[in-house]
């Protein structure tokens, strides 16, 4: 059983929301399966919103067709990972064909598959959208940002605090599209944890609020049901708006309650 909620807005300045999201819930042989994703169209590219919506449409189709066939044919979670990777590369090629025609298109991408049939959580990632796991008392960022600033932090050249205010925050080193070939995407396979909060978000959701505010508001104890989760996400969205976040703001939260 899953409970989930999401929020998304263009923010306080932009007139177009280049973020896109999806969430799908299905069952197979008595087991629950959830697939969710968040994309953030690259703001400097004219077709950012087209790229993000294109990726969401394509992976939604993958879930309903390829993934369903993999389940029926008894394939493993590694087969599923390989299939999703192949689909992402096909999407990258398709977007790049539009780039070759003079349309600048690119997007970040983070997805979450909770597959209780395989007893697995599979995450896929490119860019600086993020996947968090939030517990009572602590929080983990599952994905690693693909950005100039994040890479300097990992190399010890920049502190976390300095990174928050670095003007190069939006310089992405990996994404889907933007005319680049040979992309590599991150994949994480873990056991699906019950009663933690999985949260996918675009960078606009997390820049004006602190990690402590995210953890406390979205802790499992504070969100026992759908109504509470809706209220928590709306509170954090409003906090971002009050603090004048000028980027698009999107977050999607999922709680796996168990079977």
C-alpha cells in the first residue's frame, strides 16, 4: 500500500513551469508497484518544458508496456534496470534529433520504482533533481547532483554552505538531451523501505528551505495519512513562495506502508 502527494508551480517569477512529474500505481500477482518521476526542463534552453514533458510521456509508456512485459516474462530487477536505461537513451536520441533541427531541449530526470513483486526499489537519475529518504530524526539524499558546484563539493574544493550561494548552481553536467550523446545515467537498487518518506523534487523546491525544515515537515511521524502528506507538501511550497523562490517548484512524496 502506498500513499502519495505532489505539488508543482511555476514559482514567483517565471511564467512557464518547465517541471513535469508523473506517478503510476499498478499491481502484479497481488503485489503493489509504484513508479514516479520528476523532470526539470533546463531553464536556459528554449524547449525545456517540451523536453521534460516528452521524457515523462516516454517513461510512462515504458512502464505501461515494456515494464509490464518484463513482469509477465519473469525478468529480474536487473533486466528492468537495463530496459529503463535503454529507454532513456532512446529518449535522449529523440530529443537530440530535435536539437539538431535548431530546437534547444534538455531536462534533468529522477525516477523511483518501488516494486514489491521483486522486493526492490530502483532509482534512475540525471541532473540536479533529487531523491530523498526521510525518516523520523534524519534524512538521506539518495541521488548525487550532476552539477559543477556539486562536483566541486565532492572533491573538497567548495563547502556545502558556499555551494548554496554559488552563482554556478544551475550549471548541469548531465541531463537528457541538450544535444549531447553518450550519456550515462545513475541507477540505485535497494530494498524498499517501509514507513520512510521518499521525496522526489526539482532544485527549485530545496534552495530556499533547509534540510532540517524538509526532514521535520516530511517525517513519517508527521505524515500518517494522505491528508497530512498533502498539507506538509503544501506548507513547504508556501514557504518557498514566501521566500521568493524564482525557479519552478515541484515535489512528489511517497510512503510505502507495506502490504
